[in-house]
């Protein structure tokens, strides 16, 4: 969809490009005959072409961005649950807080034997 901002930007780009190419596209000097020919239609076509190309490039860029976001959303649906949770702060932060709370409260909730088993298991995981 072409918005007003895209049209304004494309208009500015086309006018700037027409200004920059003015000496090359409009003025044709013939030093042998000593004449200068003004080709204003060239300036019009350059500005029009630049305007159209600028709008088309913005439309294509927006479409590519939409496709990219759709692919990203689709890839998120296909990824494993653990990866999805790790990439989504909405789930990661509360889950991390719950894991930290469980770790801190574990010795108070379970007896010494279970705490020693958990400590030994965590040591073996940490060293391997």
C-alpha cells in the first residue's frame, strides 16, 4: 500500500535527482555552431521515472519485510517448545524466576537425603 509519506519521499527524491541531472539532461550545447538547446522534456521524464521507481522500490521493500516477518512467525511455530520459550521473554522471565525460587526453596521443602542427591546430581552435571 502506498502511503502519503511514501509519495512525499518519492517526490522529494525525484525532484532532487532531477536537480542533480539538470545540466546533463536538459542543456545541450553545440560549441561549433554556438547554440544551446534546452530539452525540458528530458527533465520531466527523468523526474517521472525516478518518482515511479522510488515508489516501486518502497512497495517492494514493504512486501519483502512482510514476507520476512511471516517467515519468522512461521519458523517460530515450527521450532521446539524449549527454543520458543528461550526466545520469548514473556515466558522466559517468569519461568526463570520460578526456577530460581524453586532452587532457593528446595532445601527447605525436601529432606536432607533428597537435597544431597540433588546436589550430587548438579555437581556431576557441572563437571561433565
